[in-house]
């Protein structure tokens, strides 16, 4: 993510410069040893290619969402009709 230092300074109404720190990981450590890939985290995290087709919403949850939205739609239509017909 990105932090806009000037915007943060304006929001805080401060004349002091804000300090933003960034962690940078090289391919090698100070000793010249290679970093282990399992210990490094890169963002944004990418899902494995094998999970691209997997859906996180099960059919039961989808039915619940659909019922919620149809219910909200019906309630909105009812309230709008009552508002238009005044009663």
C-alpha cells in the first residue's frame, strides 16, 4: 500500500516532515547468503494457479445472499410504494 506523506501531514495539521519507512528485501543477506524463499513474503499474495477455479462461496451461502438481496429489494419496493401512495 502507499502512504501519501504530504496528505498525512496536511490532515495532522503539522509542519513537521513525516517519516515513512520501507522494508526492502534483497536477494542476498549482508553475509552473502541467499534468503530462503519460504521466509520471504511478497505482497500482494498470489494464489496458486491450481486454486483459480475454486469458488469461496458455497451454494448454501449463495442462496442466503440471494434471499437477503431479494428481501431487501422487496422491502425497498414496499417502502417506495408506501411513500408514493402516501399510505
